[in-house]
């Protein structure tokens, strides 16, 4: 495993396991499989409905808690200081841990300044080790960064070979905020796993298109959290540290960037209406 160092000195694995859309009833098994495979970063969220399953896996896995890195996120309906504070305690209880390694604001809506104050307070008390944001476009990230005491350590945003977020990455590096990818496989859209560029490059290294895509992001200093419910895929996804893409490979993959989301825009009023009305 390789690690990145966050702006407060905390070490974070550059590759982890995400549990988005993993049902609570199978999540515990999946997380146990992931930890057994070698994953140490587990990424969940209040809105995923599987924090309890992650907590069960943490308790049962046999790996010392200090060797795991657990992330969760505060949902929109828990926005604002008081609600966020209560929800953080609830998440801590569900995760069955004395601390959480990283907590993110899940979406840039509701009173996210109040939410962030609750996270700052927990950070100062020591039971959250790092705080940050998710889905914050560069304008919102700079705004928040400029007016908070504890600077965000991470921004988790849609990032994959078709939407590489190069401008966002540049600004995150400028402000020393770690870039983390959600959806590194674009959820299979645009025939991701059979993309001819990724497949051809993979053939040189005896690697799959998925492994090449993960390696590309890792070499660009982006944290990745691929998801699979199949252990053999978990093994494949973590097996990306025994090869390195050369400059020509990197240029070919860089050219795949279409600079647009394959999912949604936070500037789209209908998207905002949908999100703010979702209950966790």
C-alpha cells in the first residue's frame, strides 16, 4: 500500500474500499472480504445506510483499529451545527469506534458552515482525526477554505479517466487539500471496462482496463476508493502497485478527458432539488 500525507500530518492509504450502494445486509461481509484482501481505508456515509455493517466488520476483522482508516460523511438533512453534532455522535456509535479517521460534508448544501463547525469541534476534541468535504466544486472549496479555522484535508469528487478534474486538482494542490476520487470506474459508463486505450495499455503490463485506470489516478496523486461486492474484483483492484505507467501511457489516458460529469451537475437546479429532498 502507498499513502498520502494529509495537511495535518495524518497518513491516508491512497487506495481504499468504497461501500456506496452496498446493502447493509451484505456490507459486513464485503468489508470483511476487503480487509482480508488488504484494504485498510473503508469509505462509508450516513446516507449509505450501512455504517452499522462497517462497524460490525471493524469489530470482527481482527485488524487493530489503529491500522484501519475509516471515513464517513454528514448528509444534507443533518446539516447545521446542532444536527451535525448529533449525527456525528450517532455515526461514531454505529461505527463502534472511539474515533473516526476522516469525516466529510457529503454535499455543498444546507448550512454546511454550521456542519463544519461541529466537525471542527469534534476534531479539536480528538475523536475525529481529519475533516474535509465531498462534491465541493472549486468555487465552494475556496470559499469554505478561506473562512474556517481547521482547513479541509480532503475533497472527494467525481474523478475518472473521462472526467479527470484537472482544474480542480490544480487548485486542491495549491490549497494543500487531498484530491479523492469517487466513481473511479465511472460506474461502468461509456463502456469503461472495454475502452480500447485502457485495454491496449493494460496488455503491455498484463493488467485490466480497470487496473490501468486506477494506476493512472494513483500516479496523479489521487486517492481512489473502488467498489466491488466480489472478492476476486477486490483483489484485482488492489493489485496496482506492481507496475508503473510510462509518460506515453499517461498522455494517452490524459487525452480521454472529456471534462464533463457523467452523472450530474451541482449547478443544475433539478439536481439540487432532488438532493435536498433526499432523506438519509
